[in-house]
């Protein structure tokens, strides 16, 4: 359960930072960079869950 809680916390913090920064600088390049960074973090989290945290599968 710890890995799941850590990832939820990580995504909440990154989402909050994304919203705060995009409000200050509405340029489309900046938004795309933030979206790419957040997508990369989500991709790494999925990879981590699939290979290390829950290799046999995750069941709610």
C-alpha cells in the first residue's frame, strides 16, 4: 500500500504545481513542457508498479 500512497501524493503535488505555474505563464510551449513532464512521471509510475511494486498485478 505504501507505493500506491506515495504515487498518489506525488501526483497530487505535481498536479498542484502544474496548475500554479500554468496560471502564471499561459504560453503554449510552457504548457506542453509541463504536460510532457507530468506524462513522463505517470509513465514511470506505471512502469514501477508493473515491474517492481506489484509484479503479479494490482487488485483493488
